[in-house]
C-alpha cells in the first residue's frame, strides 16, 4: 500500500515539474511573440510557482491526514479483532479444562474387612 502511495505522490511531483516546464515554455513563447513583456512573464512565473507550492502543501497535508486516519482505523480494527480472538482462546481453554476434570460425584467407598 505504501508503495502505491509513494508512486502516486511521485507521479504528482513529476506532473508538477512537467507543468512548470510547460508554463515556462508558454511564457517564453508569449514573450517572443510580443504578447507580454519579459518582466510580466517573470511575475507570472513567480506567481505560478507560489500558487503551486501552496497547492502542493495543501495536497500533502490532506494526504498525511488521510494516511494517519487510515492507520488509526486499521489499528483500532486490529485491536478489536485481537480482543475477540483472545476471548475465544480463553473460552476454548475453559472448555478444555472442564473436559479434562473428572466428573464431580460421590467418592467411592473403601472396602472393609479384608
């Protein structure tokens, strides 16, 4: 499970890098075409980087929260299952001990006068 999460996060980081490269490429094209100035492109690039960092931090926090919640739930479920198994083992041990005891009854009388 952890490998899957790790791969998903790495894929997200890879996508972010590609997006950054594409954004820079697009901004450079706009500068070359005269649509925006180089200064405006720098401002836009900085703003995109800033927004991306905020978004990454938010997603990271959300993923961490969900992982912690899953870990807690899995731990609680495991504890419940362990307690049920311990109760079952204790019951089986009681049954085994009860079956091993001799039946409760009157003691046999000793023979007299031999």
